[in-house]
C-alpha cells in the first residue's frame, strides 16, 4: 500500500519461482527462478520504484524444442503518481487512483522478465538435442542465402539457422495453366 509508506526509501525482495509464474498464467514464460529487489522511494509528490531482477527462466529452444535456462538480468524503474483514475502516461509513468493507493507489481515484474528474453533463443553450439538435430538435418535444404549468412554454423554443431520449405526451382503443375495465359 503506497499511501502508508513514509517519506524515504523502502526496500523489498521477492523470489519469483514456479508458483509465481503459474499464477501469472502466461504462455511465454512458465518456469524460472528470479530474485526481484524493489526499492520504493516516496518523495512526497510521487513514488519512484526501482527494480533489479536477476535469475533465470526456462524457455524452449527454437531449434530442438528442449527446455533451456535463459539468464535474466534487468534494471528498470516506474514513477507512480496519484490521480483520479488509472492511466499510463508513458512506459515509466503510471497514475493510480488516490482512493486505492496501491499498485500490484506482479504483472510489471513479469513484463520486465519477458522483455529480457530475446525473440530468438537457442542452445549454445553442440548443446541442442542430438536426436532432433539429426531429424532437422534430414529436412535441411541449403539455399544461396545460407552461404552468405555470417550466423550459420555447421549442421554437425547442431545449430541450423534456417530450414527452407521447398526448393525454389521446383514447379507446381497447378500453376502451369495460369503461366500460359500471360
């Protein structure tokens, strides 16, 4: 309850574990262990909340679909002001109703964690599931773009970046009739 906090800085620590992620019930991250250190500074006119998150979450590898630990290190802050109704003035400034006088930080903590995870998450070279990597290798079609890619490593290292759906030189006979009309 922010209204009851005296002037000055107040420190809190939360351990975000499997129970926390289960209660948030979001598909992006469902497991992990993150320590959230939260400092709330009451300046009299607003509250500055500083977050320091450290730990790891469990995400699926984009290549082999096995679980992998992804490290989380994130610092952020929110400025909370009182007003008539809830609104987000910017990414960092939140207005909450004065009569309520409180803010639930659980969803903010989750958003900070989710934003710390890159779009692409893959195991280090050689750490992907060997069985899945061998199945991917069977379906791999090399294109000229693959040779130009600096990120590519050998398939033997279990790090396939792209799998082409079809070879571009194959013809689909259903399109032949349309091609003849031009």
